[in-house]
């Protein structure tokens, strides 16, 4: 399995990831990413202790409870606001802290749908365990017929893996709902860029995405509110899409044509991937694709709704991930702005968000008229509420109580996780230490409503179900940097800023810049204090 981001975009800004002979084009194998991360944690030492030495491996947090009285030293008398949190693990440990960062990921808890099952005997494997367990099945003579369920990137990887191992693969993608992955070509880009990643990482492309994270400016008005600008935007997206479709050659056989993305690439988010393995499309074209729902799993077969019975020696569930926070009490989850079952939402909250979102919807459509006319798509029923967190990280309801003791990281579905992780971490640290200048609670709630409504309109069903915004990562990172007062235009201005692709090294030094800004602020405040006390004493002298 290879990374979906190329070298240069799959690293933190301070340490480049080295190339490896095992890479495919610029995409590196998963274990190379693992080695990079392991070395990063061992070599980054803070207050005499490395990140690695701070990690409790093989430890699951089972409960997090809020203590409503602040810990000693964290109450208002110390000048630091906030509650204390009690974190309990499955190893029986209990830790108490005054600041808590939750970074449990949106692709770490497998989602396994339940199907009607009658004495089903073959092993069932979720994508999460693919890298660890698949080699055993690939070598096994007893496993000849592999069935893969799901139509997104993990399914592509599983199908590729088992076909490459010489297995027969039946691939089931549900007919209703599935948008299928829009697969970007690893090697092709319509203009002079090396690949789609580079194009999507330019400021110009970022401006061409109708995006709520950038302040309205002349570019926004031109690209999204004028006829000419909208024509340019559509033409650029369509050109990229044509290059992707051409590389895939979906019309080479019936199975391949079943894989053709239903949505134009412009509207895709989570369901965008990169053809990042050798001989990708030739391998994919060997799978037998079934566009159907599943009726039942019976004995050693999978029976489809259209009555086709498929023999099965191994069932691979590439069915995605659950975004849940089971360690919080329902009351805390609600107060923290996390998704909760819709039935559990209070009437007051439900009305409040409905009103805010109705207003937000008008604003979004005024800013981006194209979002009023999406292509037809299947909407999945929603069982849970949305995330109600500012910038994807902080709960306004906690802020209302003067509490900045908890923050969420990584609740973002993106193709360039490193860049987002780095900027979110600085934002989160600034927030937790009270060094971030936040808007009022009402402004934060309006911003959250705008973001939620925009994501649903921009990324349709995927945007409604998950905090995803694949084409807007550069704008999101820029917004966080602006919040922190850090320069977000990092290409040196002019045409470079518009046309040169951003890579992670462009963010080198942002932590130092933030520290410098803090020093200057502290100095300013000291000077103001000094001036204040000086004025006061001279006044006293006059009196
Ligand atoms: C197969 C795959 C390939 C990807 N390829 C790329 C790529 O090429 N480039 C890219 O930029 N992004 C890629 N992504 C996305 C990227 O992996 C994520 O965006 C990134 O890992 C997010 O990092 P995170 O730390 O927020 O979450 P995660 O990496 O998901 O880490 C969350 C951690 O929290 C732990 N955890 C969860 N619950 C608990 C609990 N209760 N107690 C204790 N620990 C807990 C999990 O075990 C896990 O270690 C890929 C994702 C997948 C699934
Ligand atoms: N090599 C890589 O870099 C790599 C590899 C894998 C994943 N990723 C990333 O990881 C993220 C998650 O991707 P993912 O593929 O693991 O998950 P995903 O995008 O959530 O896809 C889950 C798939 O399962 C289908 N599904 C869910 N429930 C189903 C059911 N009951 N019956 C049939 N089908 C069902 C979904 O169909 P619907 O569309 O109808 O919901 C969807 O096609 C993405 O950002 C992806 O880019 C990267």
C-alpha cells in the first residue's frame, strides 16, 4: 500500500521524508511513512523527553470525565481557565489533566455494517487489518475467491492487492448511494505540473474552489460570482477531470464502466483517490464488479439483492470508518459539540442550529451561486448531529463557560494530513494556553453554521456525513495561520503565490514565527503595563 500524497507533501515541514527505492513514482510505501513517524517521535525532544517516551502504546482510553471543579493551579486564581479531565484506560490507569487534546482520528475505528447472516463461514477482514493480515490470505491456497465490499479508496487498494496475488475478486459496490471514487492519475496533469496534487496545491486552484475558509476578495467574486469567472472555473475543473478519466479508460469493459465516478470531480471529497500503485488500471480491470446491495451472507457465499450468488473464501469489508467518541458521557459529548444521536439532541440546540443554518444557507448561496445547483446524488440518512466545533477544534459551548481545557485535532478528512496536523497543533496549543484571540461565542456559532452548511452544499453526501473538504486544504491551513498571526502567503508573492504548488517545506519555521509573535506581544503588553504604571505614578505625583 502506498501513500496518496507524493514525497514533499507527506512529511512535517522541519524534516523532509527521504526517497526510497521502493517508492512508486513519488508515492511511498506505508512502512516508509511509519519509519518516518517513528524516527520523528524519537528525535523530537521537549523538556528533556522525546515524543516517543511520552506515548503509552497498546493503551485504549475507555472513559474521559470532566471534573467540574478546576484542578489546583488551573482555576481563575492562576489566570488559566478550565476544568480538569479524568482519563481512564483499559490498563486500569487513571490520569488527571488540566489540558486535553483528543486526536483519535476519523479513520481508526472500523465501520462494519451488519448484513443478514446465515451460517456464514469465511473469514471477514476489515480494511484496517489489511496490511497486517492480508499476506497470510494471499499465500493461502484455500483462498481463491475474494469478495470486497465498498466503492472507495480502501476498496481499490484491497482489490489491487488480491488481484496482484492471483486471486479472483468479486467487488460489490452498492447501487444506491455510492458515489464511487474519482481516481486521480498519479502521472498526468493537464498543464505543466507533475501531477494532480501539485495543481490542487496551488493558490489559484484553491481560489477556484468555492470555499468558506478564505476571506471574500476580488478573486472570489470573479471566479464564483461572474459568468466569465464561473466559465473559467468550470473549464479548469473539467480539463482536470478529462485527464483523470482518460488515464482510467473506464470504457475498456463493462466492469470498468461500473467504476466510472458518478459525480463530477469538482463535487468529490472523501471519494477522491490517486492511482498510486503499479499497473493500477490494468489490475482493476480484472475484477468483476457488481453494482448491487447485499441480501445475505450464507454458508460460504454472498447473495446479492439481484439473487446472484458469489462463492466466497474471504470477505473484505472496505466499508469505511465510524467517527465516534465512545469515551465521553453523552452530556459531555453534547457540550463539546461532538456528533450525538439526533434523538438525543435537546430541542433548544436543535432549534438554535436550525435557525443559524437557515441564515448561513442564504449567505453561502449568495457567495457561491453554483452550489445551489448540484448534480443529482443519493443522500444517506443521518443518524447523528453535525460537529459543532469552531475551526474543527474548539467547542463554543465550553468557551461560553470560560473553559479552554479541551481541543480536538484531526477531525478533518483531507489528502494532506501532515500540513493540517502541523498547523492545527500550533492553533490548539495557542487555544489551550489562552493565547489565541477568539471571536465571541455567537460569532463562533455563526462560523460553525456557515462551515457545516457550506460543507454539505460543497461536498454533498460526503460533506454532510463527515468533516471532509479535500479541495480546500490550502485555504483551511491559511485560515489557521491567519488566526495565529503567522504569514500565510509563503511563496514570496506575485505570480509565484498563485501558480507555484505549495508543499510542506513552505511551512518550515511556522512554530518559530509563532513563538516570535508571542514574544513581541508579551513585550508590547509589558511596555503598555509599564507606561500605565508610569502614567499612574506621575499622576499620583501631581495629586
Ligand atoms: C489507508 C489510508 C491511507 C491514507 N493515506 C494518506 C496519505 O497518503 N496522505 C495523507 O496525507 N493522508 C492519508 N490518509 C489519511 C491519514 O491517514 C489521516 O488523515 C491521518 O492518519 C490522521 O492522523 P490522526 O493522528 O488525526 O489520526 P489517526 O492516524 O487515525 O490516529 C488516531 C490514533 O488514535 C488512536 N485511538 C483511537 N481511539 C482511541 C482510544 N479510545 N484510546 C487510545 N487511542 C485511541 C488510534 O489507535 C490511532 O493510533 C490515509 C488514511 C487511510 C485510512
Ligand atoms: N492508499 C491510500 O492512500 C488510502 C487507502 C485507503 C484509504 N485512504 C483514505 O482513507 C479515507 C477513507 O477511505 P475508505 O475507503 O477507507 O472509506 P470510505 O471512503 O468511508 O468508503 C467506505 C465505502 O464503503 C461503502 N459502504 C459503507 N457501508 C456500506 C454497506 N452497508 N454496504 C455496501 N457498501 C458500504 C461506502 O459506500 P457509500 O459511498 O455508498 O457510502 C464507501 O464506498 C479516505 O480519505 C481515503 O482517501 C487512503
